[in-house]
C-alpha cells in the first residue's frame, strides 16, 4: 500500500474529499466573500441581547474596597528575602549556571518597590477623594489636579 499526499488528512482539501464542510471557506474567512456567521453587521443589534431581554451593556461591578498595599508589600519582602539568601550562595549559583536566580530575585524586589510606590499613591488618592468615591472618581480627581499643576 503506497502513501500519497491526497490520503494524508492533514494536507488534503476537505472539499475535494467529498466530506461536507462546516464553517466559512478560506476566502470567506479572509474577508473576500460572505461575512463570518457570528459577525455583527454594522447598524444591527446583537442577536443574543435582543432575544434574551437583558440589557446590552450591564452595569460594571463595584470596585473592591481593597487597595493592594499589603499584598504588594508581602511580595516585595519575599523577593528581598530570596535575594539576601541567594546572595550568600553566589559562588554555587555561578558554578551551577544559576546566577540568574539572584538576578530574578533582585528584579522582583526592585519591581516590588516600584509597585509599592504605585499602590501607596493610589491608596492616598482613594482616601483623599472621600469615603464614597470609587477608583474612577479618585483617578479623575488626581488627573485634574496634575493637569492644573502643569
């Protein structure tokens, strides 16, 4: 029995095999023919939203009352501890070709410090915006104050 290119299912064309094809052809999918079956045409409503009776744009969920400072601080401390521990093993790490572990810990610690600065600034903006203000209002307040300072 000889193998031919047409008997290989990975290289054969499904249209030439006599099997029914499902979905758009290559020309249709490339935009040279009929639009994709699930595409929303301009000027038409989404079919699922109109049929189910749900609003097209549901309200976004309320932001969590958590500012993220504690989790970023814990991660930064852990990266710092890892960097200190690995710094005592520099010789072994170099011999084994794992010196990048120390570089990773140092980068994690440095990025953690940057992240800590960001979340602490965010916490201060949230607190200064008032108790009922969410992140959206505090971001608008800070952008107005920074643009006024310019």
